C-alpha cells in the first residue's frame, strides 16, 4: 500500500515535532547540566532547625533561560544530593522570589506565575509548601 502525500506529510511533521521536543527538553533548567552555575541568593533554617531552604539563581549558558530554584535539605545532611538539596520550586526566567518559614510550612512568594513554573511541589518529607 503506497503512502499518499498527506500521510507522508503527517509522518514528517510528527518526526519534526518529536525532534523539537527532545531538543527543548535538553535545554530545560530541570535537568542538571555540568556547565551550569548556581549561586545561592538566600538560605533559611526552619524554626525547629531540621531543614534548610535555599533560593538559588541557576545559569546554564546562553542557550538556556536562567532559573530561580528553591531547594530543601535536612539541616544535618553532611552530603546533600547536590549542593543545595532537592529542588521543590523551579521558575525559568528572572523573577522576584522570596520565602519564609511559618512553623513547619515553607511559604514561597513569587511575583511571577504561569507557564514558566516547571516545578511547584506542595510538600517535601514532612514540610508543607505554600505559594503566595
């Protein structure tokens, strides 16, 4: 059975779309890249001093948007999973992000919302996370 022109075009477009998605996923700030540099902006311990939350600015070079990432880790962790802990909030782009602890809840405040938010966890271990 021969392919008609429309079928061939649809197959070509699916291949092109798949390739574009793979390329875009590789440029995402969610994935750790060896060439990325992170700078801590603010770190704060929870009231019970069990956890540390850190806001970092992540720069992976000219082909990827800078990102603001909020990490959480145990305060007594001698070797965290990475420099700052586990990401719980990722915003691709430049945004004003602040945080504060309210009892056992981490409150993340961001002036920017929407499509540029790649990760927004509601909890981590026994820490509740709220957004304002």
